[in-house]
């Protein structure tokens, strides 16, 4: 920001007269007095506010005021006899995630009601990760989890192996029984049995409460119904891979139907080995086969709506041999890369070998357990596994496939570098070569990325079942134009103006878009959920009774109704309810439907039973 | 002290300042309490992979080695690679800096012309209602909250009246259709106008006041009084005598204000989705892309240093009264 | 004694009456001052509903427009926007004034010391000022905020003061340089007055008019920069400054839907910044005779 006095400073120094000095001085004093008075008043009157607030514990959800003055609990004393130290709920800044931030603020208010000195503290993402994952220096944190159709995190988030410094189990939850059950779960290939075990695991977590699942939001996507129709509302979103291959232009097909999509962040690279960024994957998914975030479409993929594993580039089912831990996968014939050469088993073997040789960080859970891969012929692969794990189905089979012709040169260059992995993951791919439905055309940095359809796509005009219907992958989109916007407001205005065809909108815009005949809104459940994770090694958070009492105090209905204006679902299991196959619907619903009074009663009851006392009691 | 020696001493000072500033920047980015690799983690990574990522960014080297490498790389024009996608920081900065300079120079020149013209006129009408009105108006816009005004303009001119695009630098639809050079330029200008107007509206007040004050001081000089006494036309005195001399300090301000403006463009670039250096710094900081932040910050600092130097020299050259 | 006081107040009154700018500026400031004082009164009637951070009106669903209960409407959760606006004026005053007092004090002292002692002291202090002036302000603030990881108004306050003082000290220094050559300083030196006394008794009063000018102008800068930081996502989230109000309006998508939410904080930021700058300009006209009417 340029200030005029900056310029003055450097350019000319004023000669000011001394005559009016006294008057100026008095002016200053008057100002200073005026301001300090404001300061004092506000400081003084602010402090009593919390204490006056505490007695009137009218539950935020129930409008009716309570008749009897409720009891005030102050100064929680632990069973060990110490007074509970002040605690913090660490969370993200409102700029990074407004919902998480506000959840922390309100949850802190509720926890205060049983005499805990608690504050919500907002931090930048990096600092927060450092604190909870690296330093393990926290009491409780508000964080999110999910994004996996097959919730592998049910194992790695809670097992003892991941307690090491950078491990995923930052809550340091230790439960040997859970460990053995969950690692066994990974080797159960039978879906029904696996589901049963997953339900069991979720119940254990719900009983122990190392983390409290809160809510997961319902996303809203609005699209211009005068441009494209036939959007598929499925798990993971609307404007996904399947939609883009199947939507039809409104008012007839022409040769130049451009689908325009607005992105809030510019992708960082087109190199699929070096990025975990969702924005990048929305683009890479269309060019390559396979990927990282939903929905990956590689050798196998999840069926559009039902979510079962179906072959895509592969032909038929995986022939898995339990005795030798080997698997045979057959490939479809006639799959072409964008340059016209055929995609064969050699490319897939090459990709696995490349990931193993260079230890590409993002793909270690896909290839870490693979001993070697053999090509029986151009269309048949044989995988040798070191141990039996479902990762083979849900990671290896969805892994990206790279073209040997292009990538062997890059790998050759990388081998000569000091740090081959760095070179490989960071090298700039200017013309990505895939076998997906869209080809890369142009990237104008800071403005747009253009893709055009691949008429020779192997799956063109084929169908997949979707419920009772069939989904025809007829590629009516001739070009996809991804445009970048700096803020979601301008992106929404762009949608209204017709500059883009589809984007997610906040709940604030619903009325506006519903009134617009050109717009249609679709709702879909997010497969991420917000939770509070406790530091399970630090008293009193190591006490399951204490954690359960805190769970009772959280008014999830309030979070849904107020913070999300109803566009969210209260969660009681660590797997989002939208994941209907894996989510256990029978997890205990702590405090559902209770008023704040009842919640406090219940929490106090639990805590008293566990030997907690209060300063205000004695 | 002669002019040459003055310049020489300024050069030496600037070099020293440059090294200190670069060291400060270096230190700033080493005391960060947060882990810059945190954003790169995905659930698929194993323990070794995470450790490898930290190593990859040289975060485990001793600080002296890092310091040495920092300067060595800097003089090779190498700021390292962005944490995101591994693009060379220098390339990103070049590209973004050009966009910023394109917007900012146009805006500064325009607000200068308007500010000086109005400032000249109102200084002449000292004490009149018009003067008060313009000073008030200029100040009002000058102290206005930039993004707020930007959003208002965006809403009125782009969304309601459809006069201008909703931000960005180019219309993607136009550019993918192989346009001619003229079409490209027209499109660029079309996108430039709204941020430009916002800029000028916000900033002309500063230059206007500067010109007015400078003008008022000049009007007290003897030669103006002499000119009056000679019975010259008022307009001639204003434009030929007073304004010309009053311009001196303001012309030298030009270099400085450009450097200030590049950093000041942060807010406008954010509101209008302009892919400039200011927005780059904000985005890179928000996602902790430290090589990029560091590089952008260093470049901006160097631009400011050079501009200050030019301003110093120009001022010394133009104003013989300055004591070295 | 009493008479003297009256005279002083009269003097100030005459001064203010004489300058349209100061009149306008002071009246705007008084309005905001009243708002700041009124804030606790408004909130304490029922903090459950009116607290700017945690108060939620259970009867409200989504953001609602102005009503009798909520003169400016509510935000998306049902928090009262009027109480947020009132709290914002408190923060703006406290932050603005503290930054300006702090940086002007540092700037004046550094300027006086550097100008009076000259030589090596001058070189060190002024190069230090140069270095800080060289670091681009808003990017520096952004980077530092990012580095701290958590944002609080105290950090913002310190960084702002840190970046604002060099401008002031440069001006004060040059002023001191010319004052140092004046006969009355020379005579004080000759008569054996200590350095500290000369600075405090003889130099300081003479540079005070400039200090006043910067005192008001810096408030403008501080208010605008804080709002800008908040807007970019580097503000203090535990407090409801005007910048944060706007930020919330933006992040929840109400910018073009809720003018009752978007317009007041922006207007307040601009108006308060404007009023302080007006006073600055008014003061400048009074103390700088060259800008006076012919």
C-alpha cells in the first residue's frame, strides 16, 4: 500500500513552524485521552461478560428459556486431585476452513459449561500439521478425514505402527485388540466379511472415542441447464469423470461443444507423480488412466453409483491365488495412447517398476507390497505380492498408468541426476501422454487449460450400468475449458453470467439459484468428515470416560442447523454416512436429540462416576 | 562531495543493504515454526517417503550450508523449485512480474496524469469550495478500503452492466480460437480497464495532494511574484512557471511509486483475479510454498532498492540545493 | 490556572472551527467513539444472543436482513452483525491508536537521536530504517503472518509498528539536522546543557508538529493494512474486526446477497481511515504556513 507520506519522506522534508506547537500538543493530549478512555471502558466491561454469560445456559437449539437456574460447574478437578490445566482446541483459520473454525469456537463454549478452561485456537495448515503430526504437542484438534471409497484409514489412522513421529496416528490411540483386528481386516477379500469386521472396528472406536466424529457437509453444485444436461450425481461429486464423458449438450450436438469449468486454484503441474492436489487431479484424471482421488479409473474402477469394483482397462475379474499370493490380471485389447500406439501390459509393468525403483512417495502404498510383475503376454500380467492385502485391489488396480515410450526417456534422465526421485516427481510435463477420454491441448498459465476429446478412446460409446439405467460414454463434450478464478464469488458470478457451466455454490446462494430458471442445483454428500481428535497420551484425554463426557456435550444438530444451515449430516461413526457400504449405522449416538441441559447432566454424571470433582462443589 | 562520490557511496550502501535484506529474508524462512512439507503429504505416503520429502527440500542440511547455497544459487538466478509441481521459481516470477508491471505501470501513469492535472488546478484555486471538494474527494478514495471498492465495481460494471469481464487477464474463449494479434490486444485491454479504473480512482488522490502542496510552495517563490509583477497571464504563470517547477519533486517520485505499487497491487490483483506477483505471494504464503515466497519477496525487494536508488540520483541531479 | 485551561480549550476550538477538514474528521471519529463505548452496553443485554463471536440468535435461520432485534441483520450462523460492527470499532481504535503511538514514538526518538548525534549513530539508525523501508510492507506482513502460523492482533500490532516507524524517523531526522544548526541549540550546548536535555527540552518540542501529523496519518495506514491483511486471510480470527467481518462475508458467499453485511464494515473502515487522514491534512495546513491561504 502506498502511503503519501512515504513519498513525502523521501522527496521533501517539510519545514514546519513551531508557533502553533502548544495547540497541536493539546490536540494530541485530547485525542490520547479520548482513545484511552474508549480502551479502558471496553476492557473493563468486557471481562465480566463470560461470568454473566455462564449462568444463563439456555441451550442454543432450544429457544425456550429454562425455568430453574441451572447449576454452575467451575474448575474441573481430575481424579488425581489436580485441577485441570487450560486446554486448546487447535484448528484452521477461517480463511482456510470457516466451518472447522466455527465448530471449534462453539465446541469450546460447550465444554466450558462443565468447568473446563478451553479456548479455540486457529492456525495455518502447515503450523497445525507440525503441531499435531510432528511435535504431538496438542490437547485436542479439529481436523478432517475421509476421501477414500474403501476406508483404508480405519487401519492406518488408529494402529500402533503409525504412532511414530510422522505417522498418521497422531492421536496416539493404542489398543492391541484393535490393532490385530484391523490388520486382519486388510487381508479379508470377502466383502461381506470385511464389512462385518469394519462395523466391529467402528463400534470399538465409537466406544473408546479417541476422536469424536462431528458432521460432514452436503455440497451443492449448480449447473446451467441451458448448456449441458445429464449430469450424474454420484459419490464424490457431480462434475466428475463419468459426467464429463456422458453429458449431452442442450439443443443439439454441434462440432464445437465446449464445456467450461471454473477452478479456484490453478493446478500445480501436469506430472502425475508429483502432486496430491485435488485440482490437479480433476484435470489429470481426464488425460491419464488412473489416479489418486475419486474416482480413479484405471485397470479397475468403482461402478458409477453402486461403488463395486468393476474392470475398466482390464478384462474380467482378478484371478487371485491365495496359496502363492499371486494375481493374474488381463488387459483389454485395442486400447490406444493419444499418440496412436497401443497400451499393453508392458506399460503397466513399466509403471510399477518405475514406482518401485524411484520410490515415488505418492505411490508407495500401491507398490510397496509388490515383489515383482511379469508380463505373460501383451495383455496378461502376473503380480507377485509379499503379503495379502486389500491395497492390491483398491490401490494397485487404480494406480495411474504411464506410457513406457515417453517415461523411459524421463527415467533415463532422472537416473543420471543426484536426486533421481526429485527429478522424476518435479520434472515438467508439457505434453502429457495418456489414454484417457481427453487430450491435452494448451495451458495458458494464470488463465486456462484446454482439453479436447479423444475420438479413439477405447471406451467410447460403451456403456456401464447405473441403477436401472445404462450410462453411455458417448463423449459429446468436444472440448473442456478449465478456467481459473481467484475467489468463489467471482466464480459464482461467472456461472450466472454464463462464463462457466457448472460449479459448487455455498448455501447462501440457494434461493438465488432456485429462482433462476436457467440453473439447477444438485446436492451430494461429501465423503470427508470433521472430527475432534484427542491426544490420547495426555491426561485427562487418556481417560475414555472423559472423552465420552465431552462427546455428550457436542450439539451436532446445532452444527448442522446453524453452521451449515441444514446442509450437513451429523456423524456418529468415523466413516462418513454417505459411504453406505462401510459406515456402521448402529454406532452409539451420544446425546442425539438432547437439550444442552440434558447433555450437561449426562456429562457430569459420567465424570462423577469416573471420580472427577469440581472446585465449585467443594 | 561531488556527484560521482555521492553516487558511489549510494551504490555501496545499496549493496550492503541488499546483503542484509537478503540475509533477513533467508532467516525469516528458516525460523518458520510450521513444516513446509505438510501440504505435500497424502495418505499414501509411508514413513520413509515422508522423511524423503523433507530431505528433498534440503531441510535437513545444516543452516550454514543452506546459507551458502542460498547466495550461490541466488547469483546464478536460481531460486529453487516451487514446492508445488516443481516449476522453477524464476520462471513463475518472470511470468507474474510482467503481468503486474503491465497493470501497475499503466495505472500509475494514468493516476499521475490525472493527479497532477487536478492538483495543479486546485492549487490555483486555493481556498475555494472546488478545492475543498476535490481534496475531500481525493482523500476519500485514497483512504478507501481497496477490495471493498473493487468488489463494488466488479458487481456494478461487470455483473450488472456487463461492461467488463469478471476478472482475469484474458478471455479463454477468445484465445483458444486462434485470434489475431489485434484481437488479443483488445481482449487484454478489455480486461485491464476495470482494475485500472479502480486503481486510478483509489490513487489519484495521493498524487493530487502531492502536486497541490508542491504547487503551493512554489507559488510563494520569488520568481512567481516577479512573473505576476510583470503582468503575465495567469494561465501562463500557472502552467509555464509554477507547475513546471512544482513537478520536480513529483517526477522523482515516479520511480518510487512504481516499486510501491507493485507490492500494493496485492489486493487489487486478488479481487480481479489478475495473475500478478502480489497474488502469487499471497497464494504461495497461504499454501506455504516457501521457495516461491522467498523468490518473489527477494525480487520485489530488489526492484524497490533499484527504484529508490534511481529516485535518489534523480533527486540529487534535479535539485541542486540538496546537500550530499 | 482555570482561566488558562479555558484559554487552551478555546484555542483548540478555534483551530478546529477554522479547518473544515479537522471539523469533519473529528465529528466522524466521535461517531465511531460513541459506537465503541456503546458496544459493551449493546452486548451485555444478552450475551447469549448478542456476543459478536459466540452469540447466536436461536430464532434466526441463515443470514437475515435488518430487523428491530438485529438492526443490521445477522450473519449466516445467526450472530448479530450490529454487535460485530460495534466490536470492530473498538478494535480499529485500539489497534490504530496503539500502532500510531508506538511507531510515532519510536520514529521520533530514533529520528532525534540520529539527527542530533550524527556520524556513526546516524548511519546505523538510518540504514536500519532504509532496510525496513526497502522490505515491501504488505508482502512482508503477509510473510510474517504466515510464518507465525497463528495470527493475533498483538502480532499484527507489533509488525505494523515495526514497519511504520522508519518513515517517521526519516522526516524527524532531517528536521533535527536543520534544527541542530540553529543558534539556540548552539547556545544551549555552549552553556553546558546535557545532550539528553537538549534533545528533550529543545529539539523534541520543535519537531512535535510533524509528529502530530504522523500520529494521525499512521492510524489510517494501520486501519487499512489490518483490514487488508484480514481480507487476504491473515487476520486475527478470534476477534471480530471490520476486516474479519468482511472476510466472513466473503468466505460464506454472502457478498452480493447481503448488502447489510457487506456494506457497513467496508464503509466503516473507509470512513474511520478517512477521518484520521483528514485531521492529518488539516494539521498539515495549520502547521505548514506555505500551504495557507495567500
